[in-house]
């Protein structure tokens, strides 16, 4: 079985830092990925964590704790173009990628 | 080429029609996926093909019939759909196994009338 939890909405100010949390219960868990989706667009890959710890890619970082079944996406130096929906997506056996309910991030000037 | 191409972009079909959605990638990916996405909801996994064989069917009604003719192509055949099947249908591809990213097409916006 599988369950995923992430906040439904987050609002932040341009230039600030925001953290989007994700807790999961996934059988056959391999790792946790994050995707961004702008309104009307396709999901695009942001990051993947297979091991515990922090992965940094430019302004975006992602963290995983396998023992806590928890991860987060950290977005720094927020820009207006970061307004989008963000999905955590555990990756499990048999190439199964299931999306969480998504967090809608709104950026204010 | 890191593109997944889906056709058509928009489709309107009646409940008695038969239509097909097409998806193509040339990245050498051997895992391909169909997702359904309703407005303001996450993508919902429908099918996964791994090495051209159906590996996952998420209890999808039989009016949706997937097909993977070769390693680059993925089809979704539609028959006797209901208005509630109206949604954005997304195709994705990735390498098989973990530690990988999935590439998504822009989707087909399907309306069933």
C-alpha cells in the first residue's frame, strides 16, 4: 500500500526560502523524487534522493530520511516563476512512480 | 533529444467513438507510463510498460487499452468512454530501475461528450 502527505498550499515572498515537506508510506521504496508543474504544463523533474541526506541543485535542494519516511524540497531565493505545484513522488519497485497530492506554491512580490 | 511527443494535443470524442492517443520518445528509455490528470489534482498512474511489456495496471477500466508496439511508441486506445473520463492524459518515459527521472509529454486534453 501507499500513502503520501504534503501541504496543499504554501505562500511565500519573492527572495525568501520555502520548505515543502512530504511524508510517505510506500512498499518497495527505492527513493523520493520531486516534480514541478506549472498550470497548463507538464510535470518536470527537479530532484531524486535514493540515500539519506541533502541533494543540492542550484536554488533547489531535496532531503531524505528513510528511517523517518520523510523528505522535503527546499527552494531558495524564490522567484515569481517558481509559482507552481510541487509533487513528491516516491519511486518503488517495477518502475512505479506515484505522485503525492501536490503543494501549490504562490509567490508574492 | 529529451522530448516525449504526444498526439493529438486536444481530442473531443463521443461516448460511442473509438480513438487512440499516441506517445513517442527517442531517448532509449525502456519504461513508459500513462497518467491521467484532472484539474487541480495530481497525475494518477494508469499503466506502466517495462521493456515493452505491461508491468503495472492500476485497476484501470477496460475501456482504456494500452499498447506498446516497440520501445519508442506507446498508445492508449479509447472506446466507449464516459464524460468523467475527460482529463489531461500524460505520457512519460524513463530508464528502468531506480535513480532516474521521468520525462513527460505535454499531454492530450481529452473531452468526452
